[in-house]
C-alpha cells in the first residue's frame, strides 16, 4: 500500500490526507450530519467516477468535515462504520440545517 493511505475494516484503501485530493477544501471544523435519502453512495474521491467506499442509508448519522471548492461534494465520516470519504452534498443534512429524521 502506498504512503498516504489507510485501510478500513472492509479492506478499502482511502486517502488519509484529503487536502491532497484535487479541488478539496481543508476542513474548518466538524459538525453532525445525517443521510437524507434512501441510499447514498459514498465515494473514495469527490467524483461520480470515484470508487465506492460504502453506502449510507436514510437517517444514518455521520460527521461533516467540509465541501469541495465547488460545494458539490461533502467530506464525511460515517459514525457506525468509520468510512471516511465523499458524498454528493444533496444527500446529507448538516447541523446547520434541520437534522430531524427524514423518514415517515
């Protein structure tokens, strides 16, 4: 495995240093977040072409770290699994928004 990566429990290598990812913005802090769609694909890189790192399901909780410069992708860490990666910003709610469960 090359330097700058770490292996998660599921055996997926992800970048350990997110500011090295093109277009990423360093985190200014963390806040709670929640998946607000039935299933959100979590990607290893902030791109539709990024390899899948996992899937988050409605109302699962996460930590939000920041957005890409164009604010399309959110850097998150899933609370249960520890998957630390990227998700489309429209698929989460943050503490700055209402975090009430989105299901029925």
